């Protein structure tokens, strides 16, 4: 049982990366039992030994013990789960959750890009999936060790099972807002992600420098407008009528952050470019909306991490 009588025995976090470590640390410090499910051997070992370690803006490190495993048999009867893996890992996460989430349970995805909810719902059913997004940032400093970034908002679609998880996140000092239109939520985040993430990864710069470099700022604006045009064709009402201002405000709020895609490229790890710029391109094609900027970023980011001779990925 969680705090204040909440019927929330434990919270499962699927993923052991930067955001997963941040959420685990803060929920654990709020008094909740946190379990983590992952596959990265070094991360699993570090979390078992030292717990979830979080470095704040002042450089202070806090450690919170967590249960961690790569074996589903350790996690049966889970009622609440946060899905914080990369978008290319969602199918695996969906299979894992299908084996441990209770029939009355809820999996909340706070992932980047399009398609995550659909993949989870195909395995779990729509009634067991809630869609959300967050602008809270974190940087992975090492296995089981993350640094807090800018404090953002956790936005979640309204869901009848959400109450206990919403309260847990609020008690962990996340700024939580519940919204009615999930498509607004996802596409507004996509406008931001498709503009910031690929450019910071390609240029290898923190978010704030996108506004300090005139050419980068022009590219940022072009990407924001292009993705917003596709959203308009999809009949999506964005959170702001001015996509450029929306994106530039996020850049200002997260100026010192290294985007998750930049961090992936630095590590030589797979990125979420297919679910971000790739998703914009595919949606644009359905509506005959040109997306040359997203197409170029899609392929450029792939070129940064794609192994020689691997021809899979985007198509012209």
C-alpha cells in the first residue's frame, strides 16, 4: 500500500535509462516501492548495488534503493507501470507487460514519438493503457546514475484508472496535468521533439545553442512549422497556435539539457528518429504534405548511428 492509503502496492518502471532512473529516484523518495525492469547488464548491476542515483542541479547525489530485474517471473500482479523505454523497444515492453500486468492494471507511456500507445494497446487492450508525455529532462551519467534536467510537466490523458498513479507522481513532486485530448498531447510533443532532438543530435549541442546559432534557429523553426502542418492535416488542435513560439519556449526552458537523441548518438546507441521525424514523414505522405526537413533529419540521424552496409531504415 502506498502513501495515504492508496491501493498501490508498487510501481513498475519499464526501462533503466535516464528518465527511468529519475522517476525511480523521485517516486522512491516519496515513499513508494519502485521496481525496475530492464535488459542492460551494466545498468542492472549498478541499480542492484547502489540503487537509483540522481544528481541534482547543485551537484548533490541521492540514492534510493529499488528492486530491479530482467526476469518477468519476479514481477507478477503489477497494477501500475510507467513505460520509459525507447520507442524502438516498445514491442518488447508490451510483451513483457502482457505477462505481468493485472486485468485491472494500467500502463502509462511517457515515451517520445508516435505509435507507442497503439503497440501497447495491441498487447494489453486500450483499457489498460494511458497516454502521456513529459518535458522533464534527465541526462544519463552512467549505469544507474542520472542528472536532473529542467523541471517540466507530466501531461496525461484522462483515464478512469489513473487516480492512484497521478497522486503518486504528484507526491513525487512532478507537475502533473490531465488532458482530455490525447492527440493534442502527442502531436504537440512531436512538434517539439522533431525540431529539437534531431538538430541537437546532428550538431551535438545542448538545446540552448539552437537559439544562439542563427542557421540552427532557422532550421528549428522550419521543422516546427513543417510538423505543425502535418498535424493540421491530421486535424489535430495543437497546444499552441504558434508552433515556433512553442518550440522556442521549450528550448529556453531546457537550455542546458542534452536531448535524449543527442545522448543516444554520443553513445552510438539506436535512436528514436523513426518514431519522431520518420513518423512525421509517413503522416505527411498520407496527406500529401511535403516534409523535406523531417526527411533529411530522419536520414541524417540514421547515418550517424547506422552500421556500415545496413540499408534498412527510411526510404526516399
